[in-house]
């Protein structure tokens, strides 16, 4: 049969965000696929060299739109390591709480989008509504729903308001009572078991050699997590489990994120009980004139999609010399996607793309 | 553990080894020994290449290629730095050792203009139909390019002076 | 268009599903069940051939601008454009970037601007309410301006996106 070339472009219901894929098709089977990023390129790394160290925080939370808080945490950890600043205890607990809230909200968008590509639109309505309760909590602390700009070198901006503990416990109880509904409608239903098991398999050797990290690697059988291997903030003092599954197909990747939501809820309950009192910010010099000493460092954080790294070089002035942002999707979205799509059918392109959890703005920066 | 690694590596290659803090090591190496070093260190357990970055030191006249390596078994991160010439930037590819290096080298080729010999896929990655200088170099000015190609909103004289006065710490 | 036609269109505005930038993250709560937009007749549609409104949500890069113009020209008259966010007005936070265009009015005729970074879902509803009032009075005529001043729009588009290249008919 003849081969056709299709352009699954940016204006499409089956692509997450603004991303393109070019496929060559023989009948209904894919012969070759090529990823086409670059629609969201804003040149962050060039813009960051022209702004002060503190002004950059309002830029970098727009690098990954779905969970913006790990970017702020990694940037602040990099600046604090070069300039040798310590942050107070209460600030570390507040930062950890915000990171876990952002992880739950990103996994809820994942569940809603994945099932809507397979035809079930109910879960999207449930998931985005449940995520809104978490955004209300974040608005109570920081003032903004989507972009928070709350962490800064030296700590966080302000303390938690009154009445926060009761509001947080209400939201956590509400989320816990909704989890059985999600299990019943997605993971116990025959349609999804037949559609998702055995599709889009990622073998363990290929995953390690192509640099896959995060929940996609834990669904292949490796128990690797940055919160255990390279600990930061308050994670050594908390008691949580790291779930691992073994098949590496779409069903396991979705089930693993469901279990991670449960673990994050357990972490949040511990944080609300054990948080100490104290100040939330150590004073740093006047941010418009602060000259950071010479040096370089690499800081690493576990975001909802994988391992996020910042490489920062400073040469003694009040602006950074070079910042390199390495997001988790640059390995998932280009080489891994092109390899997994060979031999699959046309109707499975967008479920596979959504199940790898590719975030296009963090490839293009 | 850092002492054994230091003695082992200094016997085989001529490097400068520094321990920055716990779990971070910085190694500076000459450009001819960089790819053999990567093959050797992969067999010692550093199987994960996190990223490859490039820094433009314009006063010295050199580009600096930085490899970030992580070992899952020893939990150590190595920052490996080597310098190449800026006027004629040629280097070798690392994708025969780590397959994931192909994407990062494609990105550096587009943004800085470095040519990696042996990388078969140095085609445009993010920019489309770009015909000016490589944009991440230090002598490319983004404000000039933006003013030439894109017009912006014109305000009246009074609003323009008010806005400029309130942003006096921006150049 | 007659009064009855305008009444029919403003009660059922269909939006092309094209997530062009950051602003798409606040379009998701608008179309689901907490802030429900379907009670006003607004739903998302997969193809531009059967929709009325194009929502440009957020910043505009040059690579996306070529696709936005092709999508806009495939829609049938009468059609409307809603610009979301501060980046479409004067460049916003990316004013000095070499890859984002600063002002959307030079390339496409805009009917309603919604300010904010990101605008809240309640603000998006107010913007659509203004659009419906403008349609009822007959003042939302961006598509007529595009037809009459096409030479001026084409000159600006060629300056930003590259004139001699064949992106208007090429399939990439």
C-alpha cells in the first residue's frame, strides 16, 4: 500500500497543549513518527540574563504551566547554594506543603485528559472541579490561582493566614472521599482494561538508556525517586512510601499516578500536624543591588513529571551569567515518543502522548 | 568514597578534581580526553546523563561544554567541564556512549552554533526558518531584533513618560 | 445579518479548540462544571470550519502566528476574535524576546480584549458578555475590517512571519 504523511498539528483535540507530530502511515499502522516542538519558544534562558536575580522568579513559573512550583523551588535552591544562605525551618515546611499541593493538582489534570482522549468525558469534569478546591487553598496562601511567585531566596514571602488549618483539613477529607469513585470508573472497568493494557510498552533497558525519569520510570520497575536519592527540604523527616509497578504500559502509568495522589495526601496530613513555629524569611541584601559571589551549582527537584534540574553560573554581578533549565519532558517527548509510536495504530496516538505526560512548554522554554 | 574515586580517576586521566559539597563533584578535563572519560565513567556506575549545557565565555574566546552525570548506585553527581575554541567550534558527539545526548547536542547546535561530528540529526529543533546569528551567543542583542521585526503599542507622550519613570531600574 | 440571525448567533457561540499559550490553563475550568459555560451556549468545537470565535489565549510566537492566521482564514463569516491576557496588548512580560510578537491588532482584527495574567474565569465570562452585547448592537465587525483593509494586514504579516516564504499554502 502507499504511504501517507499526516501532520497532527497544533490545532487538534488530541494533542496536549501546542505541540505537533508528523507521522508516516501505511494503512492504519504507523511506520515512522517525528516530533515537532517549538510553538511555545519564548527564549527564557536569554531573558533571564537580562533581569535581576529576584525579578527572574516571576518569569520562571511560566516554564511549566501545569505545575509551576517546582521551578521556583529549584531556582531558589540554586541561588541559596551559590550565595551560602540558610533558610528558617518553618519556611522549609511551607515550601514542601506547596510542592505537594501542586503535585496533586497536576496528577488530577493528567487523569482528566487521559480518559477524555479515550472517550469518557465525565472524569474530566470531576477532576478539574476537584482541582479547583486545591487552587482555592493556594489562593488563600499566596494570592493567585495559577502562578504563585511565593518563594524567594531566603524563605517564603509571608506566613500562613488564620483559619488555614481547618480549611486544609476540609479539602483533604473531601479528596479522600472521592478516590473510590475514580478507581471504580477507570480502573475497574472492562473497556479501559482492554484498551490500555499492553499498549505503549516501555521496556526497562530502553528507559534507562534514554534518560526517562519520574513516574514513567517507576512504572517499569525501578524504585528511583529524587526525594529519596538526593534529599532536599524536609523530606528526610517525613514517612512516605514510593509505589512501583512492573509492566510499563499505559495502564500501569495511570495507576501509579493514582497511588501517588494517595501518598501525597498522607504527606500533607503529616505536615499539617508537625509544622513548627518561627519566622519565615531570613533577610538578604537589597535585591536590586545584591551581588552574588562567583560560582556555579546544579539543583535537582522531583516535579510531577520527573526530574527537574537547574544549572546556574554566576560571575559576581547582580544578574545571572547563564541559567540552563532542564525539564523532564525533553527526553519523554522527542526520542521516547518516536520509538514507542512505531507499529501502533492511528487511534492510539493521542492516548500514548497523554500517558507519557509530555508538557510542551518545558521542551521549548 | 570520594577518595577512592579521586585516586582511580587521577591515575588514568589528567584532571582537576574538587568536592563541592556532599553528593557534588566538579571535574575539569581537556577536550581530547572528554569522550574516553565518558566511556570509562559509564562503566563505573554513572549510567544517567542528566543534561549537556554550554556556556559562552566571550572574553576568553571559548565555549565551555558541561556534562551532568548521576549515579543511581553511589548517589553522586559529577559536573564535567571542558573548553573548546569559539571561532571554529567543532567537537565530537557523545551519543555512542549515551543515546540521550543526541537531543541535547541538537539543541546546542541550534542555539550556539557548535558542530558535533558524528551526530546524524543536527536539523532544526525549535526555531523555524531562522536566518540570523545563533541566538544564545553573548553578542546577539534580542531587543534590537525585536524592535526591527515587531512593532509595539504606541502610547501618548504623557503615559509614556509616566511608565518610563516608574521603571527607572530597567535599562 | 438580520436581527434574528444575530440573536441566534449570540446565544450559541462555538469556540475553536486551539490552546495557543499559557492562557489555556484557565480555559479548562471555564468549560467544566464549576464555572459552567455551556449554560450560555458556549462549547468547544474541533474544526475551524464550524465555529464562530477564535480565542487567542496568551503570548504569540512567530511559529504559532502562521498557524493562527491560517486557522482564522478558514473560518466562515461572521467570525470574532477574543484576545486573552496582557501579552496580546503590548508584549507583556516577554517584551524583549526575539521570538514573540508584541501586538496582535497588527495581524488580526480583535473585537474584545480581556486583561490579566491569567484572567480569572469570572473575568472571561464578563468578556464574553461584552462580546454578546456588541453582536446584538451590530458593532462587532472585525471580519468586515479584515476584508476591507486586507493589504495593510498582509504587509504586517509578511514583515513578522517572512514574506517570500510559502507558509500560507505549505502543509507544515
